[in-house]
């Protein structure tokens, strides 16, 4: 902070030295890394970090399990749809085979009736 009366070089140098001295005393009075209080804070930070990592791992495990469940449901749904399509195709093939066999049976019955009429006509002429 400047004051109009503190314009002298010596006064500015003394003010800077005082500020430096205050900073040094502040850092000197700060707790050291070996102090029990600092060790407790460091231990608390590490515990919080481990807890955070555990929660992250749990979230990822849940997400992985959910993705696997969704994939399993999709695979089951696809398998069910494929089985349904296969059943429908088999039903169509069975219907076609049934229709063909009825046509063949009807054709055979018509031929037999035609042959009977032909034989009856031959028998009347003879």
C-alpha cells in the first residue's frame, strides 16, 4: 500500500524486507510434513482417494454387468426371432407339401374316374 509520505527508497526497501520477513515467518510456522496433524490429513486424503477409486470400480462393474445383461437379452431376443422365423418357414413348407399332396391325390382320383369311365364305355361297346 502506498502512502504519499512513503516515497523514499530506504522506506520502500524496508517495507519489502518486512514483507519478505513476514512470508518467511508464515512458512516457518506452517506445519511440517512430519507433523502428526499433516500425517492425519494425508492419511484422510489417501483414504478418500481409495474410497473414490472403490466407488468408481463399483460403478464400472455395475455398468459392465448391465451391458452384459442387455447383450444377453438382445441375443435371446434374436435367437427367439430366428426360431420363430424358422418355425414359420417350416409351417409354410408343410403347407406347400400338404397342398401338393392334395393336388396329386385329386389328380390321381380324376385319372381313376376317367379310367373307370373309359373302361365302362369299352365294356358297353364290346
